[in-house]
């Protein structure tokens, strides 16, 4: 093993890897809040489905198993999509927005902070109110984002 490590070290010394630098996590200039919207819509959809799910009558084991399976699946999807929403928003917040945008939108940090907190609330709870508030926050971010590009991109939802 020692000889292998020495050989690898020699190869690395003879053929060093080139240094690379990047200023962001994504391809330069390719940002869009639509991925956050899609994930937030899934959070809202799964939350509504959870609230509407009918608890089966007691004593029906098969119905109870089916109910718990469906409840668990909906919950897993809701939580996964809330995390995706949060991740997508954080990429926009930390990689796309710059100090000049903060001058234009002084509540930018507060808007993103509250949206990220709503993502967490949607993971922890089954709250249609919070899921709707998350959609509203993503819509606000959509408007801010496109305003920074001087583009009027309509807000729409897939559902």
C-alpha cells in the first residue's frame, strides 16, 4: 500500500491538476425561480391531499394499512419537495442576488429568510395555510427575480 501511495504521489507531482475557480454553483447566468415554484406547488398539493385523506373506520385492518401507507407517502413527498424548494431558493439567494439587488429590494434578505422558514414549517407541519404562504413567498421572489432582469415574466402555476 505504501508503494502505491508513493507512486500516486509521484504521478501527481509530474502531472499536477490545473487549478480551477468558479464564482457560483450553477452555469453562469442560468437561474430561474421556476424550479422553486414547481416544488412549492407539490408541497401545497401534498398538504391538501393529507388534509383531505379520510381516516378509515376502526377495525378495517386493510383500510388502515392503506391509509397509513398513503399518509406516509404523501408526507415523504411533501417534506422532500419542501427541502427542494428551500435548496432552490437558497441557490438564488446566495448565488444570484448581489448587493445591487439589495439596494433595489431592501427587504430581499427578509423575504428569503421568511421563505426558507416557511419551507421548514411545511416540512414539520401539515398546514395548508403555511403551504399557501410558501407559494405567496415564492411568487414574491419570482417577481423580484425577474424585475432584476428587467423582464415581465408572468406568474403561473401548473396545477
